[in-house]
C-alpha cells in the first residue's frame, strides 16, 4: 500500500512536502531523490534551528533555488514558514 513515488516526486517538484507520509514512504522518497545516504550521514541541517537532520526528526523538506532544504520536526521550526 505504498504511495506512488512518481506522485510524491510530482508533489515535491511543485511545493514542499510536509511529513504526512509514512516513514517508509519518506525513506523511499529520499532514496529516489538520492538523498538517503546524505541524510543518514548527517549532511543536512535544519534551516531554522541548525540541528542535524536525521531520518527520525525530518519535519519537512522543500526545494529552494534547486537545492533541497530540510526542517526538523520541532513545532517552532515547522510553524516557521
Ligand atoms: Zn529545527
């Protein structure tokens, strides 16, 4: 019962994705965007609070100037648009 990665990618190309997807879908999405290894390696930081992004604390991801940005799942970071 997994969502179509193609559809998720389509959404992603248009706007940011909140983590309304199941973890499994999130991992598939990251994998399909070739981001999974980088996230696991701790390469990304939250755009708001600068904490390290992990699989567990991804709040949202979005595209800015062709770069993938992440926010963690703290309420303050999620609410800061
Ligand atoms: Zn944060």
